[in-house]
């Protein structure tokens, strides 16, 4: 497995670090053997390798789907144990799967806010407020999406943008992409977003 730097952030703080992560299945198949990996804020890493190189296992450990048998995972210098994807999301780690996890008959806004709906004191959904905040969030990252569109009517590329915005809506700043592009045969990509600052008005763009 090869971890390729596609973008660097010189002297940026370390946000994610894997130290000697190991995973063995059934005591026989050594899927991950002492993996060491460091992600700094603003960096992008692409993971390439043949089938069985351990890419999927590493990403599953980063997202809490699998737990390492040995080694330690650190977030911003603090040791963490990710027992499941909910733990990962709570720690700001999100994943866009190859099979997109969207409900076709719901709108973009309904998919993004599912489980985190904005409601009035009476329990009614604040649909207009949700749509406005989603539109503003997407625009701040250079992503063009229509919160009121039905997911079933969107192209694959548009659905991928919705998945990205869904993670951003949940405050994720470390994003994992499963099969982001087949052109360069990049199996996984992991990157950490740069922090927004009030002084800059320049939009960050995420290509999809």
C-alpha cells in the first residue's frame, strides 16, 4: 500500500496519527501490519495498492468500523478509541462510501439533515431555515447543490457533493473517500479541511 501526498500544509498541526496499527483476521490473515500514518491540517493523502494491501482495513479502523488489535490512534495528540462510526463522526471524521448512502425519494436537504432536523418549539420542521443554511455551507466550499431537489433526479457527481455537504453539516473536518476516482486508480483519499477564518473571504473549492 502506498500513501501519496497530493497536497501539503507545511508545519500545520497534526490532526490524525496512526501508530503501529495492526489488524489480523481469524489469527491468520494479517490485513494491517504496523501501519504508521500522519495527517496534518490542510493535507490530502491518496492511498493506492493492490487488492489485499490493507487499504480498506485501515480506512475501516479510521472510521470505527473495525478496531485495531494493536497500536494506537491519536486525534490532535490525544489517544482515542473509535468503537463505531458514530464515535468517528463525533470526533469529526466522516466517510463518503463508494455506494452512496442517500435516500432517493427524499430531497437533498432532507437527506443532509436526517437525524439532525431543525425544528420549532412545537416540533415542526424548519425546512426553509435548513435549506438556507445548507445552501450557504455548500457555497462556502464551492459546491453547487440545490437543497430542494430530489436526490433521485441527481447525477452521480451531484450525489457525491450531497454526501460531502452532509458530512460538513455534521461538523466533520477529516474526510475519507472510498474510490473517489477511477481515473488514477486511487482507492482511498483522506484529507483534513483547513480551518475557516473570518479574515479571508476566499472560498475553498472541493472538486467532485
